[in-house]
C-alpha cells in the first residue's frame, strides 16, 4: 500500500515538474522574441531610416534561437511620423510570440 501511495506521489511530482519546464521554455522564447522586436525598432530609430509604407520580413538570432520577424509600416495621424508594428515568430509557427508598436519621426 505504501508503495502505491509513493508511486502516485512521484507521478504527480514528475508531471508538475514537466509543466514547470514547459512554462519556463515558453517564457524564455517570449522574452527573446520581445528583445528581437525591440532590436528591430531600435535599428530603425538609430539608423534614422524613414521606412516605406509596406511590409518587410526578416530573420534574427537571439539567445541561440532563430526567430523571424514581420515589420508593417503605416501612416500615423501626424504627417511627419510613421507607425511601425513588429511581430516576432518562431520559424515554424504563424502565431506571434511578441508584438511591439513604435513611432518614427521623419529625419
């Protein structure tokens, strides 16, 4: 009887440890994806680029992981500004891990 109780307790512990590991990996991927989005917006700002009103895609590595990003540029209510939305994905998925919006002033 004691062995049965011990086996059930160990199985529950193993299951909860597996869930914790999955959650940690997902949080790591989301954090790295957010950094990719921040880097893309910073590159545009530091390069003093005036992006065209279009959609661009690219890839980036962060923390030993590969990500792909999509940058959508649109007009803003202020004529001298552009709205830039960056979404970051894992290479094999279409669900974004991070989404960030920034505004660039015309140089």
